[in-house]
């Protein structure tokens, strides 16, 4: 019998962390060995986050989780992102799978350097929903033929960062695709008024934050006499769990920095 993958969750009592804990416990090839969070510390996870039947004790001490529970993987949904925690995981031989967004380019560079030096992978996944990854791939393909594009991303009002990591990743993929195809978007009248959204990689990005939403994104392409809309909607956080489990299962077979779920599909 193949050994089950030992998983710890950082930010285990949050909305995403508790969903990850449920998904890991339901997977036959995984074992939840650690739950780390400042909220609920000292309680068992079933009491602290409503993850029924899970007797893992929540602790605020990541060093203790790494030393005593020896996870193969640490899924990190803690807010805000703490680079030191990810590097601790790497140095302990555990692959950090980071779902918290808002990482800077310097954070990514430091993660990659730490991972390469230790010979352990590190993953930064802006969106774990398989449909969202397909949306980004389709948008990059469309950009070759319709370079005039804008992004509207919509999330719940508790999301701290804007634009979202998904929107930034989409803009990066669109710009790379346009560059490879040798196409250049038109410059609309009006300049860079803030009402036009924030420009990322030459793409205008508009962020909406409202209660009742989870995670949604539209990529709008304009052409002569036509509009193409590519949209993805996550209506429940369970939509992210297949992608989380995919990343956990791939963690021990990859190396270096993995940025985006598309690198694993």
C-alpha cells in the first residue's frame, strides 16, 4: 500500500482552510496531520472550525507542526501571506502550496530561490478552480486574434487584495500571448483615468467587492462588430477543492517554483 500524503493546513480555521481540511480528510490517499491557526488554537479542529470528526488539535506554532507532525505538504491559506512561514516549510522538507494571493514579485523570487536551494518544490496557485484555469487558457488563446481586452473580476467583500491573483495571472498570460503573436491592442481614448481600472501587463483590470459573491471573472474581448466574453463563476468554495487535491498529489513529483494550476494540468 502506498503511504498516504501527510498534509498540514496553515490557516486551518478560515473559510478556505476548513474546506481544505474536509477535502483532505475525505481523500483516501491523504492524511491530515496538522492544523495551524491563531484562531482556535488549543481546540480540536471539529470544534474550532466545524470540521466534523477531525480530532487534530489546532496550534498557532508552525515550527511545532513541522517538527512533530512531519508533513509532506503544507497548504497555506493564512492571511496575510508570510514569506518566512513558506521558507520554514521548505527547509523542513514540506512543499508549501500557497493559495493566499497578493504575493509580490520579490516574494516569488525569494520562494523560488529557497525551493531550488533546498531541492523542494513550492507552489503558488492564484486560483484552484479547474474552470478558472481553463478560462485563463481560453483567454490567452483568444488574445492572439482579438488583442483588445479588459478584465472584470468580482469577489466577496472580505477579500483583502485587489486586483485578484487570478486577474493578474490572466493579464500576464494575455500579454505573453499577444507578444508571441506579434499583435498590439488599440489605445482607447480617455487615457489612464482611475475609472478605467488598474492597468496590469497592458490590460485594464476592474475589481468589484460585494457581499453575496464568491469568485467570478469576465474577460471581455472587443473586435469589429463583435464582443467575445469568457467568464468563470465559483459559486461555492468546494469548487476549489479538486484543484487543491491535484496540487497535493503532484507536490512530490515537481521541483522549483510552480506558479499557477495550469503548470500541473
